C-alpha cells in the first residue's frame, strides 16, 4: 500500500522533478494527473503523490534543476519526515547551528541585564 504524501513548496521554482525512490519513477500529482517532471512551481503550490513503501518505509526525491548548475536531489524519509497533516515542505527548513544558539543566548542575557531582576 503506497503512502499518500502532500508536497508543499515554500518558494517559486523554474523546474522541479519528483520521484518515488522504490520504483525510481516520476511521480504524478494525483489531484491533476500531472507528471511531476521538469515542472515550474509557484510558491505555496501543493502536490499530492503516492509513494511506494517497503517494510513501512518510503522516500520522496525532489530534484531542482537550476540553470547552469548541477542539481542536488533532496530526499525525504516517509513517514519519518511527514508533519501531522501528511505533508513535507520543500526546501527542507535549515537546521539551527550551534553559533546561532550561542548568539541567541547572548542576546537573551543582554535583554535580562537591561530589564533587571
């Protein structure tokens, strides 16, 4: 039984391809019956695809083709990376770095000192 996955796009893309890892085939948007190969995507667009699973694990591969650059596919483990609504967001949110946490801690301490006890 395949996983039904919604893919939300957080920004515009000139050319996106979405593949199912198990069959290595191009996904179809099940709402519009559109093949998701080299398609332009507008910010906030959402596609729904079916992803094959093996031993209760699946994977979606999204490839952004940028002009003059080598594309680097992004993989999403299904169901591990689904949110509560069954959606993944492309691109993946950036992870917080340790230096970002350190800067935030310094800012909080400075605010505490200005406010006082």
